[in-house]
C-alpha cells in the first residue's frame, strides 16, 4: 500500500509540474507567433513591416471581400489566396481583424443588385466579365475582384485583380496573388496612420490644370494629401513633388529651389514631354511638334538622364477615330491604329512596376542616361520590340493614320521611357554662384541618399475628357478602345509614390514571387487510375490493415496476460 501511495504521489507531482510548465509556456508565448514556412519561395511568410503594422492596430479592422459566389477555377484560386492572406492577417493582429465574403449577386431583387453594383463601381471597384464553359454551356457573369477595408470610421476600396493582362489570364491571377499582402497591408496602413504624407503637384510654367487632373487627384488622394503649388519656394514643405508636363522656362532661382529641394531629401517625380504636341492641336493639315525648353534638362543631365527632343512610334499602339469618307451626308468614322499612342507593358523586374497591367502613353519621348557619379539608374518601363524614333521638330498629321503600319519599319526595341535614379546626387549648382537673393552658404552640394523618377510622357497622368458630357474619364481609361480598357496609369503613380515615400519597408512585400508548378497533363491522364487508387482507396486500405494488426496485437497481448 505504501508503494502505491508513493507512486500516486510521484505521478501527481509529475502531472502538476507538467501542467505548470504548459501554463508558463502559454503565458510566455501568448504574444509570440511562430510559423514555419517550408515552401521554397516562402509564399506563406510575411514582411516584418506588415507584421508590425498588424500587431500595433489600435482599433478593429473590417474587411468585406466581394469576390464570392459561383466563380470559375482561376478566380477560386484568387479567392482562396485572399482568405489565406486574411487568416494570416487575423493571426498577427491578435484577432483585431475581421473579414467576410459578400456575393453581390445575392441581393433581394434585381433593383437591389443593380444598386449594389453601382455602389461598388462608385467606390472604385470595377467589375470583371468572366466566361464559363462548364457543362457544355457558355455563361457570362460579372464579378467584383475587390474589397472594402474599414478602420476608425473610414473606409477605402482595394482592387485585388491587378496583374499584367498581357501575360494571360492564369498568370495575371498569379501576379494578383503575389500582390495581395501589399495591397491589403498598404490600405490598412493608409487608414490606421492619421499622419498622411503630403505631395505637391507643381502647376506653374504652363503645366496642365483643370479637369484633366481629376483622375490623378483621385488616385493620389486615396493615400496622400495632394496639394497644387505654383511657387518653388514652397516645395520644402512637402514630402514629394510631381512636375507634370511644364512647357515654359523656369527661372534660375526656381531651378535652384528645385535642385536644393532634391539635395535636402525631397522626393521628385518628373513627367516631361520632349516635344510639345496635343492631339487637339492637330487640324486638317496637321501640326508641328516642337522641342520644349524649360531648363529642367540641365538639372536632370546633372542627375544622370536626358529626355530627348523626339517622339516614339510603336506597333503596340492604341487607336484613334478618323473620318475615312462619307455615306451620304454622314461622315464615316473608323478607329485606326495611331502609333503615337503607345501601350506600354514591358517592365523591369522592380517592385514599382512588378505585376502591373499596361500603361497608356501619348507622344512619348525616349530617355538616355549620362554619367553621374554614385547614381544607380534603373529603367522601369520600355516600349515593345517594334519601335521607331522621330527627331523633332516634326510634322504630325492625321493622314499618318491611313498609312499601313509595317513592323519591319520599326527597327528599335525596348526603348526606356521611365527611369528610377537613386543615390547621393550632386547639385547642379556646385561650384556656381547662387541666384540673387539666395545665400551661397546655404547651398548644399551633395544630397542625402535620395531617389527621383523621370518619365518621358506627361500624358501618363492626364485623364481623357468625354466629348459627350465634357467630364473626365478615370485615369487610364482609353475612350477610343475597341473594347473597354482600363490601363494601370493610376496604379503607376501610386506605386512610384509608395516606393519613394516608404519609410518602414512595407513596399518590399511587392517582391513576393510564387512559382506555379503545373501538372503534367499527359502523365496525369496515363496514371489516372493509379493516382485515384493512391488518393482514395489506399488510405482506406491502410486504415483497415492497421485495424486488423491492432486487433491481433491486442489479442496476443491479453492472451499472454490471461495465461
């Protein structure tokens, strides 16, 4: 009896020690999350900046995803990835994040459904038409691959389908999956961070104004405070400045202000035209595209690039309507390829443009690089394999539309039209007198580590105007496309700003790369029966076999005990 009591005490003590250890480990680990990602490309690992953002949320985040209901296999893959990503977000947010999937089709009536559709479109979540050929029937359906994130009484839309359509539907879905973490996290950050960074839009020197800026304003204002500025002395008050297609000379003092703004760490984006040309200025006999001289060329040359006084034509182009004849009294209008309107979908392997859909450029110029010590020059956007360069000044006429586009006449390929410049810039005013009214002792000859972006087309950021109602289209909409076409011009400017102004490393999550390992369809077909047996029948056989072996083992064990 004493032996049994001692054993009982020993077991009880061990149990209490084990229980205490379990409780202590749970207390110690309650704020620690350990996840082992065994995939080669670390597809289930999250950026440290994303984790920190989620762990420091002060209020609950609510995510409503509108990709739900009866969708095809590819979009089901995107839906699954969205759910997995949100589950990870929920884990790191310690439950401070809730999400739901809402099917826009599940409205109480057709009117209610259409009203909900309008609500989503007004929010900026555009529908996508998908076709399904299952069960021998071809069906067409509208889906909304987007979400709405709410935090602290505010909400923002998130577009979750944003891959490069030129890569094909399946690859575009994969690219969208790669972008999920960043798209969701950056939107949460915009809502959770009350201190929005400010961006100046320089509107002096003949820069565009009015309705054509509506799309740019809508895109940038979703994440930043966009303020129009006409005085270069005010630039120091802003985190970044956009110089959009100025056409007049900057004074020496103004150029000095811009140079010193960059030397002191101000982020700058230059969207400049090499030649002055607007399609509205082309009349019956055409118009001359003349070089633009603003003085910015001298600054940019010092920083490492030159926007050339030329215009590019490309086989990969958009269309423009032209009167090709008359039918009675009515003019016959036809959409014809217009090689000055370039569809740009060749990108560098850089997070700014990675997995992006095409952008739309008009009267684009080429960019050359020049020597600039200590500056890293990264080309971001390229033309297609069939491009040609026309030096200015040049006469441009709608008669060009009637000419056949022959690829053999386009002998250039992949001409860069946007550059990212990074490093310590040398001032254009080094070893020069400061302008009158500026203190030479305040001139900074070398910048802090900084970044600027130069693109050779101002139209990248300008909206088209609907000629029927005189209202601007959203940025990136081509009104002359044969099929509805939304280009990624709005995403481009946001990505550029997000990269330049990224302080916590969140933008790095756009580097995620998922490898698709497709099944060998021939081998799957040949081994179909065997694979079905292995996946369906074999587990059942193993369970039965285990049961039989366990039965005989127990029978043998207890027969010895009884003996």
